[in-house]
C-alpha cells in the first residue's frame, strides 16, 4: 500500500492557486492546471492502490484540531469517497484545461478561486470529522460566489445572490444540526467529539434524530438540488461560466448526495427511516418534474439543469431505498452523472459557438453532417444520460430500481416512468442540436482542439465504466453497505426505535467506516463480511439473530427462545 | 447479485442466429446497390452492422441482463436507422417515437427481471427456468406479473397492440432497413422472447392467454389497416405486424415449432417483399404512394415475378412457404380447443384478408395502366422528380446528398437481384422444412430447447388429418382473398372507389389506423406538453420563484421598509417615539403592579 498524505492531496490545489496568485499573469493558468493534474495523478494512484477487501479508512489522518470542542482534523478514503475524489480530480483537470484556453479578466484571481474550490470540495469528500466536513462544505460557497458573481454571464448578480442565500440558509441549518449532534452525542459527563465514528457509535433518541435529520436534509437537498428547493438552479445555471458550471453541476451537487451517505444514514438511522417516505416522494417528484421540464425547455443549459434534478432524484431514491443495492446504485450514479453532465456542458459550449453564441435549441440544428465527430461523441453521452443498457448509468439505475422495488414497489414503478421520459428529453435535445435542417446563422464545423480533448476524455471514461462498472461497484461495496446497514436494520424492524439495544450490538462503529482504535484504543472485531461482530463484556462474540438483535444463549451454548416483549415488533 | 457476460448456445439461439445473419447478409448485398449514391453510405453500413451485432447479442444472451442490453442496443440501432435521413423532420419524429416505445419495452424487461430475480435469486436463464417449477405454483401472481412485463417488452419490440404505432412510422428509414429490421429480424424478437421464456409462460398460462389474445387482436387490426393504406411500404409494415400477430399466437399457444417456423418463412418472404417495394420505389424515383403507381409488370419483370412470389407466400398460397407455417400455427391452436380454437378460427379469417391485401399491392402496382415512370423504366430510364419527402410532399433538403440523388431498381442492379433471387427461392421452397406427415426437420432441430415443455408430446400435436384439413381451409382462404382482389381491382376497376364512398366512415376509421395516434396524442403527448408549460409558467415562476423565494425575501424587505421608515432622522419623531415608549412602559408597570 502506498503512503499518500491526504492533506497534500487536499491542499495541493490551494497551494498551486496561491503560487499562481503571485506568479506572472500568463503563468497562473498553467500552475493551477499542473496542480489539478497532480491531484488527478494521486487519484489514479489511489484507485489502483485501493484494496477493496480492507475495512476502514485508507490514508487516514487524525489529529486534534480544536481539542476544547472535540474537533479533529481527520481525513480518510474509503470506498464511499474514493471515486468521488477521482471524479473531482478528473473534472477539475479537464475544466481547468478548457478554462486555460479561454481569456478571463483577472486570470490570477480566477484560477486561484478555481483552485480554492477544488480544495474545498476535496476536503468535504475526505473529511471524517463532522465539524471539518461542515467547514469545507461552507468553504465551497466562497470561491463559487466569486466565480459566478465575478465572471458570470447575464443576470449574474441576482443569480449569485439567490444561490448564495439559498445554500447559506441550508448551510446554517446544517451547522446547527452539526453542533446539536456533537453536543447531544457527548457521553454524560464526557467530552464532545465530532469524529464521525464517535457520532455513529452514540445512538441518539429517535425524536432528536428526527429534527436533526431535517436540518441536514434541507442543506443537502438544496445543494443537489431537489424539487421544490431548486429555485436557485435556473438562474444560477444560466449565469455560471461553462467550465465552472461543469464543476458546479458535475461535482458540487454530489456533495449533498454524498452527505446523506456519509453523515446522515449512519449517524441518524432512525431519522432516516422516519422520513424515508418523505424523501422518496421528493425523489420521485424530482424525477418526474425534472424530466417533464427538461423536455419543455428551449435553453440547452436548462435541459441539462432540469435533467440533473431528475438524475439526482434517482440518486436520492437509491439512497433512501435504505437498501445496499440502492445505495451502491446511487453512488455509481453520482459518478456517472458527474461525467455525463460534464460532457453535456462541454458539448453545449461547442454548440453555442456554432450557433452564433446562442444556447437556445431553436437556434441550433443540422450540424451532424459536417461535424460527425461531435455527433458521435454527443450520441454516446446522450445515450449514457438516458441510461442505455450497456452504460454504467444503466447498471446504476438497475441497482437503484432493484433496491427500491424490493420494499417500495410504487416508488420504483413511478421512477421507471422517469426512465422513459429521460429518453424523450435526451433524444429531443440531440435531434434539435444535431439533426433537422441547418439553423439560420449556424456554422457547421466539427469540434477540435482543447474542446475535443475535453469531450473525448469524458467519453472515454464513460465508455470505460460502461464496459467495466465493476471497477466502482467492487471497490465501493463494502463501505456503502456499511453506511446503509444501520438505517436498513431500523427499516427492517418496521421503524421500531432502537431504544436500548445491547450496547455491543448497536454501538456499531461499522468496521468499514471506523478509524481503527479511535475510541479507547479498542480494535473492533470484524466478521468475514466486514460487519462488526458484537462482543460481549467478556470479549466473546455474541450470536446475532438475522434482525441484528443479540440472541440470548443458554448455558449449553444453544440459543434460548425469548418471549416477545410488549411493544416490540416480532 | 452477479451477472456474467454469459452466452447461451442452444438450438433456439442457433436457429435465430442463422435467420438473422442469413437475411442480413442478403440485405447487405442489396444495400450495396440500393444505397450506392447516398452520401451517408459508410454511416449506413456502420449502423447496419451495429444492428447485426446487437441482434446477435440479443439472441445469444444467456441471462436477462445481457438480453436487456442486446434488446436496448437493437432499439438504438433501429432508432439510428429510422432517423437515418435526419434532415427530414418526419424521420426524426418517427425515430423518437420508436425509441421511447422501445424504452418502455426495455423497462418491462427490467421489471420482469427484477421480479424473477427476487423470487428465484437468479438472473441467468438456466437458474431462473430451473427454479420456476419449484418456486411458483401454476398462475402464481408474481409469475403472471413477470410474464406480463416480459410481454410488455415483447409487444414494444414486435409492434403489437397497444405499443404498435411506431412501426408504420419506422418506414421513414431506408427500404433495406425496413426489410432487415422492421420485417425480418428485430420485430420478431418478441416472438423469440416468448419462446425463450416458455418455461415461465407454461407455468403462467393466464399470461400466455393474454399474449395469444394480443397477437390475434393485432393480427386482425393490422390486416384491416393494410386494406386501405396507400403507402406501399406502410402496407407491408402493417402486414408485418399482422404476421407477427400469428407468430405471437403460435408461441403463446405453445406451438413453438410452428411459431418459429413462421418466423423463418416470414423473414424470407417479407424481406423479399420489401426489396421488391424498394425496387419499385427506385423506379418511381422515390415515390411511395400506390395511388401513383401502376402497370410495372412489363417494365420491371424481375421485380414483378419476385414480388408476386413474396405475395403468394404471404397469402399462404398452397405449397409456398407461408402456406405450411401459417397453417401449422392455426391447426395447433384449434387443436388446443377453448379460447385457442376461437383465436385459430379468427386466424383463418384474417388469412383471407391477408391474401386480399397482398394482391391488392400486386394488382395496383404491376397491373393496370402504365404510369409515366413505368414507361420510362421500360425504356431503361428512371423518372427523376424534384426530391421530396414521400410522407409529406415537402421539398427535400438535398444539401448533404442523402437520400442519394440516384435511384436504383433491381432490373438495372446486379446487387439487388443477387439478394432477391435467393430469397424468392426460399419463399417458394422454405416450407419443405415442415410438411405435415412428410418432414419435421425444424421441429426436430429445435426439440432440445423445448424438451421440458409439456406441449411437444405427440398427444399435444394436432393429428395428421386435422393438419391436412387445416391446410385445405387455409388454401381456400388464400384463393378467396386473391380471387376477391382480382375481382375488385382487375375485372371491375373502380369497384373499390365505389366501396370506399359507400362505407366512407369505415374507410376513414381504418385509414386513420383506428385513431391510435390521435388517442395517444391526447392521452400522453398533449398532457405532458401541457404539464411542461404549466411547470414552466406556473410552478417555476409562481410557486418556486414567487412563493418560495419571493415570500421570505418579501418578508425581509417589508420588515426593512418598516425599520427604515422609523429611522426618519427627524428629532421630533424620535422624541415622540421616546414618549410613546415611556408611556407604554409606565402603563405596563401600572398594570403589572395592580
């Protein structure tokens, strides 16, 4: 196993940005690009080096940061964030490359902000301490505020204000939730800790979990965005410069979905279970509403914007199926969606350059004949977006649907309608842009240069994942399953409160997510399936029933039937 | 959940692969001539080969996931080829329609796979079918649901009711595409699927009954529409739907050998009919309407002979290929009794209609007065019109050179003849593979696949006498249909116009394809477009921007206005405020003290 210091990975972009800020103007872009490429190199090394059989975190860092408040500087990689970090690295490298070939005013500041944004996103993905996660989550807003407000298009000031207020409100709610979590989870008389593993180990009462859940859900749903919290999206997407929008839509929207898996499900399983229906409804409405709006837009950006609402609806659906298959599908779909939106936005840039700068579908058309390369690349991206079987998106949606159908048949079938609608809006988009007669004022020529490199590299990854989705599924399985397990168990018990289970059985510190020895230096025994083995006070494993409850053992070592307790589900 | 890249080779998949690769080879040969002048030549063959790959993947897949991949790839290839001439908006509209309907079918397949996986824990055919007997009782609710979902996939791909509307529009694609994809191979995938999943359908006879009824209804529906449609390619397209209805009835009645036999002979004669139609359309300079055709018998002798052979096989004229295969389905169906006997009788009646519309084409295209194009072709020329979209009459955008500027027909293209001659031969003699009482080569070949079926035992088969009687009835039907067509179109020209005027309402109903397109437009397209408008105007601007954003920001703004109003800067106003404040405080304490 390689020795990789995550702090270097996370802060490398910022360092390159700082150097660029004081370097000669012409150098700034190349310095930042070099930083992003170095991060990409690290990400590839981590994927190659990653051992999917290894429980817990890799390349973990854990130092005390603010001991008075129990805040740690803890970073780590596991199957859950490995590919999100890689997606971040890839899209940042490509976007920075595309931006480097454009002329922006005040380039040093622009590229510094771009680099700062990468550090913030990487930090949010790698953070293993809730306070640190919140800090990076909010830090993301700063560079994007300046990038959209300073270099945006059209109604950028109004759009930025709306975006900032929306996300800031969400962030504040999450901050309150995080503080509450830390304080309320502190053992009586003990000190608070914001380490995710400690928070997972503490089980809060059901009622507390519920309101804290709502605080987090608000922040994450705004970030995605989901219906009806997407009010900032249309204006925000229209105002954002395209290379920045690739990052904002491709990566930043995933931080919200990731937050559900990393923070909410393992720490607030009861809350998640309690609001499962609500979140599933939001997901399904987002899918259907986003799809229908996507095929009634004329603005190409908004076609992709509303389709993102639908796609993120699928991701939410998978997460809140509270089922390992659904969560794995959701994680895979986060990667896929990041790739296809990036491809689509780069393609929109190319299309707009040929349609006299207009991004309206009604002004495009007919360029497929003279731009066959672009048509081919676009076709691959479009088919992947509509989850063509044979693409990784199909695998992801299959997993999501299988996860949902198991317990929530109706939502699965409604979401299925979204699959058909996706075909409508993507084919419509493709045809309006590439087929029919050549629009007036449209200059048909093929894609070349840096844009070709950008789109082609995204397409190569899309095809690669389509052929071998196992790359992601295999490496992410252990961590994802461990994150869903607590909420799944609550759901399987029919929502019965985990009132007072034996501490050993529910203090899960799931093997795959915990920093080994993080609390009391006790290693957590792990079963062959990566699940923690409950240990009795004597250090002997406790037999666990299929429902996760300890099975009482008689003196002869045989399980003893227990009379059902009142108020407990059989 | 574990999915392998599993390939299954058994007699059924070998049979399908042979039909697919054989017919597609001939159609490639045909296309080298037919598409020669088209500027999309390379793209055409790239798509065509992508289709063949996908179709082979579909028939060779060893599990439901790989099947779905092949299933969807075939749909995508079909989409690409339907909108091949993408400068025509009718072609792109047809493409999107076909694609979306096929996605609905894919979805059915995925959901069915889920239900089967959930119950049996397997996704590969061997695992699922092996567990079927033990997992499900007969007509188990879940199994019936799974079979019906499979049927959704089959219906979408095979253009059966109610997901059939895309096939007629798919005729926007080049004619070789219609011959290969929309007649001989892809659209028969639904039949293959039912045959492949026969252990499921036999355990869920209720679902098989539904499939048989769907097939029969489609058979009658499509035959009725084929009576009145005037676009030559669309007549053949409706005929395809109708013939697939026979096959679906066959495999749903568990007459697998018969259904697949008809699939094979149909692939021969229907590909041949489309190739002949392509030749005629070439000679017409791209015109597809039968209203403008006539008298091509002398100008296109080769096309005339081969097309007539195809029509005779389609009409199941005695001893031609379709004669044996169609009657085998119907004899088996009647032999099963009950519902299937009724469906079989309907099938015989539809056979007469089939014979009628088959010869309606022959008589209208090749007989009667020679049109100018026919005279030109007789002297070795092609009448070139200003290029126009055959379905709308709109002037074509010729900037990019497709459809190609030249037109080709069989009499002048070796490649086209080379493809049509073998098919004509097969349409004549293809029936020898299974003549009642003489040969059963095909059934014998397929037996290993269906040996677990209860319906291949000798007692499930109709007796030889019944089969021969069926053949006699089928032959009579063919004679009746052809004779009627002869009467109406050749011996009393103009009789059909009288009929049309007398039954104008019926004609309008049939001509508008029973108004299915209009119905779907009302039910799905218009409401979702309206919902999109509603979402854009009302939800987005009023609710999201107005209430959710406007509400809170309005509140803040109102509060700010209030506070700003108080900060007027006038000393007297502040003094007044102070006074009020003090008064209020005093009042409060007085009340509190009392």
